[in-house]
């Protein structure tokens, strides 16, 4: 995740204030809690990426809910408004 964020942040059209919809439904996530924690610290320590914005997670599996909720909790005082939306089955 960190390498991807670094790569897109180098684009001249990158705006750290853009809002995100992360759709985790119908996918296989290849990261776990450790990567979420590292990513939050990465964002916290990189002003070029850290900005006020909305982030929404769409989930349909229990592990996706856990990872998205972990992000929401660990972000602490970062200027991100984060919500997790899931199916009843998750």
C-alpha cells in the first residue's frame, strides 16, 4: 500500500484532498493488520499525502470489516473522516 501511495503521489495531478471510496467487496486482500498500522504511520509522517478528506470502505467479509475498522481506529487525529459500510452477512 505504501509503495502504491508513493507512486500515485508523484503524479502531477495528485491532490491529497481527494476523497476515497475503497471497494473491498469481491476481492482478496493481501495485507493484514500490520500493514494497516504501518500505512497509518506512513500517512501521519508524510505531509504531502496527509490532508483533510473523506474515506469510505465498502466491505462484505468479516476480515475486511476488521481491517477497515482498524484503520478507522488507528488513524487517531489524522484529518480523515472515515466510515465503513458492509453487508449484513459480514
